[in-house]
C-alpha cells in the first residue's frame, strides 16, 4: 500500500500541468503582448513618417501643424498659430490627424 502511494506521486510536475502552464502563457501572448507590440510598431511608423504640414495632436491636448520634421531627430517644430511655434519631442505626439474628406454639394 505504501509503495503504490509513493509511486503515484513522483515529486515532480506531471505533463498535464506543464501543458496548462504553456497554454496560459500562449493565451497571454496572443491577448496581451502581441497586440501591444503591434500597436507600438504602428506608433513608431507614424512618428517616423511625420512630414511638414501634417496636423497633429499632442499628449497635452494641443493641436498644431508640423513646421519642421527631420528624419533621425527627436525634436519636431510645431506651428500652433501663424506666429507661435514650439519644439516638442516626437514621443509627445499622440496622433496624426487625417484630413476630413470634402463632401460634394449638389
């Protein structure tokens, strides 16, 4: 009787528990890590494609137009109005605003 008890629990983790742990990590990867990495890649692409004239929104809620954006530089000049320009870090740009499509009036 004692031999069968000790033989049934070898002291290690059996295969079904390992499969469960691996399955949990796979689910976490596909639900959390992968979408975040995809979003970060899209953000880097957006910031890399900035050009003069793009309308943007800063993290602080300030709207402006890119006045000067050189590739490889972290600082971007932004025109807020005709006489006000500021320099901001690329990472402070929340999004590039797409122009609204013009509607044809008939």
